[in-house]
């Protein structure tokens, strides 16, 4: 098993011996497939400055309440094995620099699949070229080496039948820069999830002093609490530490329907 710190996207980051930055991306950064839907689409972006061969892979991760993920050898739920149910088209492809490929994800759910929510992860993997392997071999004694393959991982949530859920914010605390490891202000808050579906959202922090227009001072885009846990603890970096009298507004916004606010609390100062 492998533990990974997951900030809603898992990125396997490449290290380079040259100053150039090369990476790949997936759009959207999360997928939610509702009960009546039979699939979805995503786009793989080649942000490398050279052509590459890419392959789509399936992974299973389990989340804990601190945002750490454990890679599983078996499906998260034995009723839903993504290797048997999920299909991709295309599964492997080549892209030119700055190229993009749309991938179709389709589901073949069994007729007796129990109601509920299921999850797996999709990884877009870029294979290293022969030249990159050769260069990495030549620099094998260097402290900084290029990883052979690079990839990015996103979660896919599948809802089947009747699912519902709610989210609540609790235990919000401002932390002064002098009390943090990075010497920067933070806000710590718990997101509590209930029901049989995940809380998929974005955390936002606003500061309003002297009845001024609220100013956003912090955000976490992938603040997700999946169904294997009921609570997750978040630490939100802040651009400034609120001073004087005013209100700190902590908002948990729906990550699927961004116009919907799942919960909001206010700290008076």
C-alpha cells in the first residue's frame, strides 16, 4: 500500500534536470456521474514541450480524515469493480506539444448493482521517450533526475439509485502566523458529512471589516469528504491575518453546482 497526500487532485510530479517545466493536465479535475447517466468525458492536455504517448489507467484509493489517501489493491467497494465496469475510448494515444485528447468514459453497470455511491480514480500517464530515458541514465549520479513516467490523477464519483447527503462546518479557528509551521496565517475547520453520498465542495474564507465588502483571503478548491469518512479536517492558508473588528466568513460551496452553498459559518472578531 502507498500513502499519498491528496488535495482532491493527486499529481505525480516530474523532477527535471533542466529548468524547463513540463507537465500534463486533465479537465475537468473531478467527475461526478449521476444515476441516470451512463458515462462522461474528460480531456487530457499535453503541456510538455515535446510529443508524448499517453495511457489511461484505473486506481483505487481510500481517504482518511486528514486528507491522506491509501492506494488499494482491491476496489473500494466490492460491489463495484471499475476494471469490470468502466471502459475508456481511446485508452492509449499520442499527443503533440500543447495537444489535447478527449476521452470517453462509459459504464457497464450490472442490473443488480445496489443503490449508493461508488468511486475510483483515473490516471493519465505519460510514458518517457527514449531520449528522456537515455538522458536520465546519463544523469543517474545527479541528485535531481527526471522521473521515467509522469501522470495526474482525478477522482470519479458514480451515483446509482437514490443518494443524498449534507455537509456542515464545525470547529473553525483562526491561527496566527507565529503559531504555524510556515509562519503564515491559517484557518482550520472541520467538514462533517452525512448521508450516503460524498460532500464535494470548495472552501472559501472571506474577511469583512467595518461593514466593508467581504474580501476573499483563502480557498481550497478540492475540499472533498468521500463516503468512507464522516469528517475531514482542513487547514486553509490565508493571504492575510484579520485585524481589528469584523467578520470572518467560512463558506463551503458545492463543487458540482457552484451556485449552491452547502454551509456557512461566521466568526465575529
